[in-house]
């Protein structure tokens, strides 16, 4: 009976030893896979961050260019308005001179 008990104990010990080794191996494998997955996720996050930074820089450049274009358009419009104002002033003065000249002619004609 003692031999049977010792034999069963040995089989149980071997079985548990194999089971523990298998569990350790599976745990080690799962840990390595998780580490690889985390490393890959880190690379993907870094790549996404770089792409986001590039998109942000492009947006900033586009906004800066649009702002510069708007400022130039506003300056050009202001200069155009100023020139138009000068033209209107000249035309008004010319018209006033012409009216004054006609008034003088009418006055001379009435006097004669």
C-alpha cells in the first residue's frame, strides 16, 4: 500500500510540476505577446502623433497664408478707395470750376 501511495504521490507531483511549468510557459508567452502588442501600439501612437503634428503645422501655415492674403487684400482695397476718393474730389472740383465758369459767362451775358 505504501508503494501505491508513493507512486500516486510521485505521479501527482510530476503532474503538478508539468502543469506549473505549462502555466509558467503560457504566462511567459502571454507576457511576451502583450509586450509586443504594447510596443506596436506605442509605435502606432508615435506615428499618429507625428502625423497630427504635421497636419497642425500645415493648418498653421494655411492660416498664416490666408491671414497675409486678407491683409494684402484689405490694404489694396484701402488704396483703391483712397484713389477713388481722389478721383471723385478732382471730378467734383472740375465740375465746380465748370459751374463757376458758366456762371461767370451768364453774368457777363446778362450785363451786356
